C-alpha cells in the first residue's frame, strides 16, 4: 500500500513533488493532476467515459495549494483557473503511485509489459514451438485457454495437437477466445491445391510473410488447422520467424538499415480480379513507439510490390530490405516443423512471419482450414482469464502498434 510522506508545490506552481514513505520521489504536473482527478464529480460511474472538458481550462492553469490526509492515503490540490466551483482535485495514494511517470517508473512499466523482448532474451536460441494437447482444453476450458493464450502472448505461437479433424473445428476453437475477424476471404478459408491465382492455393513455396499486410490493418491472431497431410506428400514443412526478434537483430547489427526501415515505407499489393479484390498499402516495415521501442513490424515477401519513395531513399531502402531479409533466412532465426493431421497452430500474425516449403502431392492431399481473431480481443480474453484464475500479470505488449 502506497503512503505519501511529504509533498512540496514547486515555486513555479506548475508541479507538486511527492515523497513516498518508501523513499521514492515523484513529480506531477498541475495539468496532469487536474485532468486526471479521481473525485466523484470528475470520474464517471460509467466505465470508459471521460468527463473533464480540457479545452475549457486556461493554458496557465496552476496550483494554489496541495495537502495530504493524516494517513498519507490521499492527495488534494486546488488550482488557479479552476472552472468548477469549490472543486478540489483528489488522488488516492495507491492510484497516484501506480501512475507515476518519472523515468524510473516508466522504464519499469515498459520492461514489465514487454513480454516479447523478455521471451526473446530468455529463449537463448531455442527454436521449438510451444505445444499443448487438445485434451487440455477439454479438461478445464479456462485453464486450457489461459495456457494457450499465455504461450501466444509470450512466445507468439502455440501448437495444439490431436485436435479432431472435423469441418470448421478451427472456427469452434477460435470462438472460445473471441469473435471471428472476417476478411475478404470470409470467416474461414480452406488451403489446398486448386486452380487459383493465389499462391497459397498452390504447391509452390511460400516465402516468409504476415498475412494481408496489403490491408490497412493486418489480421491479429491466425489459427490454422491441419485437416489432412497425407504420408505421400513430400515437402510442405512450415517455417516461422519472430519478426520482433529479427528487427532487434537488425538494430544491433546494422543500425543504419534499421533506421531506414523505420523511415522509408514499403508497398504491398494484393490483386485478384477474378475475386474482385484489390488491396494496396504503403507503410514502414518497422514502427516505433514514443519510447523508441518496436511497436509493429510489417513483412510479406509474397505481396511485396513497388515502393513509391524519394530518389535519395531508393538504394538505401533496398539495401535495408535485403539486410533484414537475410537475417530472417538464418537457420538460427527459424522454427521449422512439419504439421501433422490434427495439429492446430495459433500465432500472432502481427509478430510472427510464416512460410511454407514447396511440396509434391504424389497422389495425396494437404488441406488446412484457417481463420482469424482480433489481437485486442485475444489480449482482453487473456487478461480476463488471468483475473478469474488469480494470476498476477500486467497488461502485456503484443505487437499491435501500442506502446504498452
């Protein structure tokens, strides 16, 4: 429990310094305190509704006074420029300490939420996809789903084994997590060799890609269920690469190329006239957040198209693209495995790029069914399960272009 020991309003009346009983010091700005007041007048009883009309306050809003209750459990402040009659801003000590934005507290929060970097560092070169049995989901659905989503949040991927090869089973399992995320391919799609302009529906090699990067927002969580993978089929192994790990390798080994892929956009194009589809999107391969951390990665070597960039950036862009591409091709970066009938792989499409080696049917069949769910919905389900099962976790960073 946080306890305030002493407070001090700055001479400029713009900040209030708080010394906590454990020795930590936090400094809070007048506007931040006022616009985050926790009193009943300012906090709506309806969750998710912000009630304070910031533009009505003067730009020179400043502190008049600050006080703490006798137990050190509540900070109250008053302001020059206050627009509500006789209003005092209230901040419970526990809430205030949890929102401290000093460098030390922000760095700690970033580290705690960054499960991706923590996993990559602790992985130490291990390249085995985390696995679980379908029976685990049946024995106790909450515990089974928690285990599944924990693996997807931390490692980016989990393989569920011995799932019944029943039609639309992938949709049934996806709905245990969240609503299906429909795309231009519908709520579910079948992958098998047929006459199509889509390379996924051939037996050709598929290079590393995140699905539908050519869309405004790529799908979040992808589920692929192996319905058939006959013994006669040769080849067709799957490859997965953690693109967040790959770009951090790029940052260390070639900082100039890393910066280029942060600054210069690539282009992705998906065009299928027979199906009436045209998707084109220009965006940078690497997107950083306010803190300089990688928040999103975009990679699809299949739908990669013609970038439209300034003359000065053309050569440096292709150099950087080649450098990152070569990093992803290292055996040390790849999870390589062959799916078996009944395998259902669940992975973060915004984090993990996947590929398929070419294959020959030899009279057999390779058939997968797939679907998507939103990344935010997966995160929401995971945190709800954590609360229900009394797991002490902080909201994790999941690679959806969010700082936290």
